[in-house]
C-alpha cells in the first residue's frame, strides 16, 4: 500500500506541509492510508462514513465488524502478551478507531520488548503529533533516526514537526539537510515544496 502525505495547515498564512508518518516499516501493507485532514482515511474503520460533518468519526461509530475484530485481537494479545505482531495490529486498530490513549499503552508494551522498533516509534510520534505534543513527536522521530540514520521520512518529519510547532528556522534547516543528503528522494521533493511555501 502506498502511504499518502497528510497536509497540515497553520501559521499566519495557510501553509500546507506534507507530513509522512509511516505506521510500519516500508514493506508492511496492513495499515490505513493517511489522507489530508479534509478527507476520511481509506481504511476498514472509516469506510461507510459518508458525512463527517454531521457524523464525525469517533469511538461511537466504529462498525460492529471492526469492534468484533478488535475484541478478538484484544483477547489474543491478552493470551499471548509476547506476540508483538498481534499487539501492533491491535494498537493500530485502536489508533485508527480514535482510541489513541489505549493504543499508546500497547505501542509502549512493544517498545519494552524491543526498543529499536522504528515502526512503533513512528506510530507513537504520529499520535503525539496529532495531539500537538510536538516535543514528544520530535523526540520519538529523533529516535527513529538514531536507529535508521538514512530514514528520509523521519528526516522530513522532523522538519514538519518543527514547522507545526512554529519553529520555521529549525524546519528550514532540517529540510535543507535532507535535500543536500538525499536530493533524489521523494521526501526531498516534498521538502523543496514545503520550503517554497515559507
């Protein structure tokens, strides 16, 4: 599955900043596509919600099928708390179902088993970013780069987090470094476009 950028708006003028957060490693295809803030995600949990203005997504309108799937996964995780694959799947479903507080618990449980899981660090960064806790989001994204120094998504994201937190100088620095180090990457092109909007 191809992950789409999420566009954020903020500052004095409207600035569109693509924010790529991957819930898993680049090869995993089991997670929802990230869309702009104006569109519903294209995943099992959100399909069928036609009018987000009249019926905004939330815990209350998760489909019965998804609730059943979540209940089954929760039971499996409780029976085998060492199975990080099932735990991640359950945490991803919780996060997509707008139950991020619960998802965070399971993501941290996975990190307690393997603290170098960059997919989990990225998932947590995404949750904290959405909660506007830019310091935690930046810290977790920095840890991704500690384990994967050439992770261009994380490099771009640090710039996007800085920009969203109002630190344009830091965002510019991060994006310019990305462009110099990885000029042919997709994230480098996003960085160039984001810099033009400053």
